[in-house]
DNA sequence: TGCTAAAGTTAGGTGAGACTAACTTATGCA
DNA sequence: TGCATAAGTTAGTCTCACCTAACTTTAGCA
């Protein structure tokens, strides 16, 4: 099996891989139409994206069958889903954003931030959530929620 | 002057407008080649983007001349540059990110976050920067800087 | 004052990522 | 068990955002 190098995944392909990963977790398998429904794109769009992910060895596709993630795909999918969860949690529990809006913001921001920035966001969230910081976090959330 | 509606600016066009705005501020005028240099794109790319911005009434272009922002363009440009500055400041002064990396992250994140999220990030930064919070901010930055 | 070099534009092409329409394969149930 | 419907694929098109090559305009200076 010859390895080719591919550029890092585009935001779009990250979304497809993340959806496939999440659906595999929740539903046991990732059917193409469910990915399309989750991402609100057409069937051919999913088909093309899966082919691109398969070319990178991230998913295995038996034609007309379910999408399965390779070991690499599982690792990357988990990482992307983790970035998403981390940001959503920060938006909700630190900034006090409405969960639906936090979800949208996380979807977009997860492709924009560097590993290091993400790590620091996570650390900040953890710091502010320590029990000793209860009052501070409450005040911060109050401050974030107020109009400026 | 007939107004057409246009969809909101794409991330790419926001970048061009932001660059034009910033150059106008620092250099007094925005020459096309400077925009291209700032964004690391070719002359024709700038030319095309300026045409698109002009079609939306955001910039005035006299052929072969400097790019000037309209009143709308100035407003939007200032807003976009503000988002950028706000995020960079958060990354540097709250998360303790290296300024060069903060710049890159801000460039990408400025297109990803909603108005509300941005507002709350700003409020959080303001909150943590109040003098009464000196020790907390220092501890937070220390926590963010440490490996997890 | 005219020529050259820098700046800007036009023309044409590429690749990503989306779409619709039409086709193929798989599935489930009468 | 065969056929209708659901799921997936193929083909072809569109737009966006970039590129190079070649052309035009502007401007500076000998």
C-alpha cells in the first residue's frame, strides 16, 4: 500500500470526517445520507467527499455500503470532534453563550484556531472552572452576558 | 445610483477590505500592490476583489488609481479590523499566545465567530483585565501557558 | 520629451466544493 | 420472489478564489 502525501484536510473535509466519526459513535455506522443530512449537503457532495477521504486513507468505503473510519480516520475524527466539543464548552460554560449559537460558532471556529490556541482556551476554561474560582467564573459570565 | 443586494462579504473579500482599510489608515492611501503584498496574493487577484468590493459600493476605484473606501466601506472595514484587533488582544493578553501566532489565529478566527461571541470574548477580556483581577489574570495566563 | 519600469487590467485556466438530473444498486415487503 | 422505493454514484455545471502570461496605463527621470 503506497502512501501519498496529501495536504492537510480542508475545513470542508474535516467537517465530513467529523460527521462520519460522530455518526459512527452514536449510530454505530455512518451512512452517507446521514452525513449529508447532518451537514445539509446533497448526496453527490457526500459521495465526492468520502472519495477524497478514502484517497487519504481516512475512511474505507465498500461501494454502496456504510462508511467506516480507518485507524487514522478515527484518530483524526476524534481530534476534530474534540476541538469542536472544547470550543462549544468554552462558549457555553465560560462565555455563557446559548447552546445553539455556541454550536454554530464552534463549527466555524474549530477550523480556524491553531493547536496551541485551542490548548490555551481549554486550559483557561479548566482554570476558571476550578471550584476555588466559582465566584470569579460567575462574575465573568455575568460580565460577558451584559451588553457593553 | 441603484442599490443591488449582495450576500454578506465572503471571508476572502473581508480580508481585502480589511487590508485596504488598514493601509488607508497607515499609509494614507491603499495602492493595489500593497494590498496584494499584505495578503500574499497576485495583482489580478486584488484587481478582481476590488471590482467585487466596488460593485457592493464599499470602495471607489478610479482606474489605475488608488483604492478609496466609501463611507460604507470605512464602516465595515473598521468593524472587521476591530474584530481582528479584539481577538488578537484576547489571544495575547489573556491566553498569553505569542504575538505572531496570535496574529495568524486572529486572521482566521475573525471570520468564524458571531457578533455575539465576539462581544462576549471582548467582555471577558475586559473583565479579566480590570485591576481588581490582576492576580487572577496572572494565574490564568500561567495556567494557559502550561502544558496540560 | 520620450522611454522605461512599475503598477494595474484583461484574458484564460485550475481546483475545490457545492448543485441538479439521471442512472445504478440495495432493501424490504406484498 | 419480484418490484417499488431508498440510498449511492456518475455526469455535467456553477461559483469562488486563486494563478500566469500578456497587455495597458502611469509616472519618473535622463
